[in-house]
C-alpha cells in the first residue's frame, strides 16, 4: 500500500468505501486523506465516525469545483506530509445529472464539465509537487500505485466503442467522462518522465446515490476489485482505461 493517499469525494458512495477499505487494509497508508466538501455537514457523519477509529484517516475540506479550496487543501496536505510525498491520488468526486437532448442545458453541461473534468486536472496540478516528491523518494524503479499514481474514476459510459444507449442518455456525463479519459492520456504522457503513472478506472455499475438501486454491484465489491487492480498496476497500464476487474476497456 502507498504511504500517503488522497481520495476526493469521500463523503459517501465509492469515495467513502475507498477510504474504508484503504484505511482498514492489511497495510494501510500512513496518511490517508479523505477529501470532502463539507466535513462539518450531516453528509460527512459516516466518514467522521470511521475516521474516529482510524488515526491515519485525515479528513480535509475540498470542494473540487473551487480552485481556492483545492489550493488551500493541497497546502494543508503538504504541511501534514512534511518531507513525505503523496503516492496515490484518486480523483473520485463526480456528478451525473442524466438527461437526454431535450433536458440538456449549457448550465448542466458546464457544471458537469467543471466537476468531472476541470477538477481532476486542477487537483492533480495542485498536488503534483507532492506526487513528484513521492516518486523521487521511492526506492522502486518501476511504476506502481505504491510509488506515485493518479487514478481517474471514469465510466464505461465514456466509451465510444462500447456505446450503448440502454445505459442511459446522460449527455453531459458521457461527454465529461470521455474528456476525463483524454485527461488520463495527457497526464500519463506528461508525468511518465517523473515516474508517475495515470489510469482511468471504471468502477462497474454500482449501488450508490449515483448508480441507483438497480445497479448489480455493491460498493464493497467494486472497491475490492479497484484496490486489487491498483495494487497490480505497472508501467504498461499507464494511460489505459481499465475496469474494476482489471479488464482493458476500449476508448
Ligand atoms: N455508481 C456507479 O455506478 C458509477 C459508475 C461509473 C462511474 N462512477 C463514478 O464513480 C465516482 C463516484 O461515484 P458514486 O457512485 O460514489 O457517486 P455518489 O454516490 O453520487 O457520490 C459522489 C461523491 O462526489 C462528491 N462530489 C460531487 N461534487 C463534488 C465537489 N464539487 N467537491 C467535492 N466532492 C464532490 C460527493 O460529495 P457530496 O456528498 O458533498 O455531494 C460524493 O462524495 C464518480 O466519479 C462517478 O462518476 C460511478
């Protein structure tokens, strides 16, 4: 497991489950930052209760739509880490308003793009010094999520080749996750010389507020799979689109 990890959107759903499983794993990160936009709000109660039992879990306030919030949190994290780097960043926070052509508006498209595309880029940019430090400090030569990695939680709904309208129209969501996949490609290429890998991961269709009740996968199963996939990542996986079972997905 990495020494230091950060998960965005950790108040509920897959983000909270990632924090739970990373936090109580056999080799938990020494610093596990759970970023959520309203740590004082009722929506963060489960996360706060969990963090009370695991001293390595540090809740940090981050609204990924707000550049100041991202920057302040990045500085706070760097202060906590002192001379340590950040090994693993999971850009998990996301939104989906659904909707067909009739329901789409520029406002919905902009809002979705802000959270699902701009935010992962800006969070990664703000934390890049810490990620680079982790890569430099690591005694591992090969790429891995223990050394330094950025994981973008994407969706099969972004795949052009596997496009299936039965999965829902969700124009702005599909478009935003397709753009996020391009973010992964760009980051993988730019960060490679620094020893940092980047991959897009589709978590499956999961029972969460976003996935809904009909989803076949429990968040526990999805996250177990994701963490196994992360543990196996190597240089050849950088810039790829994988699912929670480690299968490669077409763009
Ligand atoms: N569930 C699925 O079937 C499925 C399938 C494919 C991909 N995904 C992807 O998996 C990720 C997690 O989805 P989920 O199912 O866990 O969704 P969810 O239950 O709706 O949770 C979304 C999380 O994102 C956070 N968030 C949204 N906007 C934010 C912002 N501006 N700043 C900080 N946090 C923000 C929410 O925080 P608040 O509590 O503050 O709102 C919440 O913690 C998303 O990227 C989603 O697109 C999910």
